[in-house]
C-alpha cells in the first residue's frame, strides 16, 4: 500500500507505536491546560466572573477533562490489551479516541481563549479572538487531513 515491505502484524505494531508517540505531543498541552483550569476558581478575581464567563469556563474545564481522558485511553487500551492478537482493532479504536481527544482539546483551548479574552478585552473582542483560534484549529488540524484523505 505505502511501499513498505511489512507484514500486517508489523504494520499494526508500527501504527500503534506512531499513534502513541503522537499522543506524547498532545498530552502535555491538555495536562497544562487542565491544571490551569483547576486553579482558576480559587483565584482572587473569581468572584467578579460573570455568569457567561462561568458557563464558558465550565465548557473549557469539561472539554479539557474529556480530552485528557480520550487522549490517555489508547495507552490504557494498549496496556490492558497487551498481547491481544487483534492489534488492528486496538489501533482503529485508539485512532478514533485520539481524534475525539484532539477535538476536545481544540474546544477546551478555544473556550479558554474566549473566557480569558472576555475578562481582559470584553465580549465582542473575545468572541472574535476565540473564533480566530477555533478557525485556526480547523484550518491546521482538520482541513489538511480531510483534504489529504479525499486526494488519497
């Protein structure tokens, strides 16, 4: 398929290793964001947060928690499914979970930008800033992948 001389088992092993290595890039980002979000309600200025900002914060917090869970799931599946013969299925499930986790991370970051921008800049500028960040995620994470899939 891709010009490699490997058995299906070797391909599944390689694909799983590649996936787990890619998750090592995403995980620190979601962990740092989640840690930041855990601390925000305990900060001095939290009492001045508007109901809109609280709602946006909850979206960011829950999205970060879900993203963290989804991005860690492939490692857990791999460990719990150690030496299972059907590694192709493990790779397929882990891939779907990883894509969902990255989507959750994009939502968490976009909502965090909306939250902080609303506090600092005001509502209109915050919405515009968050929309630009969300569009950047779509333009860099998803559009090229969908384009390449259609071309492939």
